[in-house]
């Protein structure tokens, strides 16, 4: 599952960069780099939560302690949701301060803020999706894990990235990410 996810992520980044280069130029690609760095910091925290959950869920699932499995899953979802809600709040209400850490170029800041405000719209729910996908991996249901993880990128994001930027420009790139998150959830 992680290998497949990384391969899809490479394809997605190529398509994002292509769409941004075509419709927004080098500054739009730079803005995406900033937005991606910011959002990835929060996703890394969620990944840490899921990696802490996995051995606990897997061990207790194997021991048929299903109440403990449910408890650790609920806790992981709760904490991931809190982290991603913080991401949403900071990025929606204080974007200039966050983006300003990376650059002082006003046009890049404007593009990054425009993109970030769209990309983080589904953030409070993304933690749930990440936890659930990793949960299935931890209890030995790799096919479900792969499907849930890949559906966002291959089933939804790739087609959206091929279609929306042609009609909406750079906003289409940003919107593709948000729509794919919503559909995957």
C-alpha cells in the first residue's frame, strides 16, 4: 500500500506542476511548493498518529480484543481531526503569516494564499481518511487500505487534474485537490 501511494503521489505532483506551469507559470509552482510544505507538516503529524495506532490496532485485532481496536481507532481519528482542524484554522485565518515564513515576494505570497485557502477546505475531514486507510493496513486488510488510499489519487485526483485546469486555470488545480479529498472521504 505505501509503495502504491508513493507512486501515485509522483504522478500527481507531475500533473499538478504541469497544470500550474501551463496556467500560472513558475511562481504558481513555487506557491504550490510553499502550500505543500505547510500542509505536509500537519499531514506528517497525522501520519505519526497513524503509525502509533497501527501496532496497537494490529496486536489487539489479532488478540480479538475488538473493544481496544475500536478505542484506538476512535482516538486516532479524534487526534487526527484535531490536528487537521488546527491546520484548517491556521491556513484559513492566518495565511499571510504562515506563507511569509517562506518568501517575501508579494506575488508568490498572493498565489500561495489563494491556493492554500482552497486546498485546506477539506482539512478537518482529511485526518479521518488518512487514519482509516492506515487502519485497514494495520489489521491485515491491505486491499481495502490500498483502495481507500489510491481512490483519492488515481480515481479522483488524476482525472480532475486533467480536466479542471483547462476550464479554471490555477484555481482548477487547487480545486482538484480539494474535490478529490472530499470524494475520497
